[in-house]
C-alpha cells in the first residue's frame, strides 16, 4: 500500500480555488495526476483562479494536470469528464467531492431557485460524481472518496437559521454514511472531512463579515488533513466524519499557528461543530 500519492489519479470537483486547489497542490508534491473538474474556465471579476491557472500551478508543483470544464449538476458533463479522465490517465484512484454551494438564508428568505442550487450541487452532485467514479475506483489498489461535509448532528440549532444549507451539507454526509457501508466490500473508503475553524476561502469572504475571515485558518490545513486521509489504507479507514485539526493531531502535529490567517488571533469555529 502506497503511503503517498505518486502515480495516483485524483479527480477533484470545484478545484479552481480555495480548499480544492490546496488539496490539488498538496497532491502535486507527490507527482500525482490531478483532474480539476470545475465550472470556472474564465476569470471571475471578484474571485481568483480558474481550472487552467490551477492546472499550471499543479504542473509547476511537480504533478500532472487535466483541467476539465464541468458542472456537477449535469449528468452528461460528469460522465464526459470521467470518460476523458480514463482516456487520459487510464484510471481514477481518489475522488474529492469538494464542489459546494452556500446560502445561509432562512426558510422564508430562501428563493426556491437557490434551494435547488444547494440541493443540486451539494447532494446530487456528490451522489452523481461518486456513482460515476465508483466503477473505476473499484479497480484501484487504494480507492478513496472524500466528501467535504460536516459530521451529522441532529441538534436543532444547526437547522433553525439556515435549514436548506444544512439539509444540503448533511445530504453529502449521508452519502458518506451510506456509501462507506455499501462499498466496504469493494475496498473503497468513503469519508467526510470538515474544518474545525472557519477557512479563509472566497465563500467566507463573500458570505461572512470581515472579522470572520480574519479569524480563519488557511485552506492548507484542510489539504494536509485530506492528504493524510487519502494516503491511508482504504480498507481500514472508512465511514468517518473527520475534523481537520483532529486528523493532524493524530499525525503528531501540535503547533497550528502557521495555519492561522493572522497568527495569535482568536479563531472562529466552523458551523456544525
């Protein structure tokens, strides 16, 4: 069993910026082949990063890259992207379901168009990408699916203020719960990973006040935790709801100051913990 990602093919959804990009760059250090499957082909006026800029960074970092324009909401696009991956690299070893939509509106304020986006990207997209990749993952010697979603917690406080978003993220986590058991006999690990604190991403800078962003950690902490999970033995590590800091503490990390956007500042805990 390899303890690194050398020779592995990693399919990452929504990897044009933020956490997905950091996971890709971490994997590139091992010389992995990485598919950046995301919508962002053209630069966004307010947000940095496209699938092509990340592909360039991956190659600079020692990995192989395949940028594919893909929207996780559309079955034909996901199937075409997976087909292109197999045609290019011949296999898929790891799927990272990172693509996600966020909207923290209350029930009365939530437009149904936005509700549908949350459900289609977060729940349906995770289910669809997993379903499409599983036949290829079954052929890998250490196959992993990693969903960027929170531990399941039925406390009503997580539902009352932003019910639709919670339902959509918990839907991703239910994919972890169900598929881990469903595909255990095939040796496919299915786990969730969630940050202990807010992470300094575009989603936080756009959806939260600036003081929340300043009280965040860098996306590298999630990438380092993801790396630890997807290099573990898939037959021994499945069905878990991991928290980034806990994963790294188990690896022997004790000092987390370097991960803070502003070292020494009080960190803001993420939702659902």
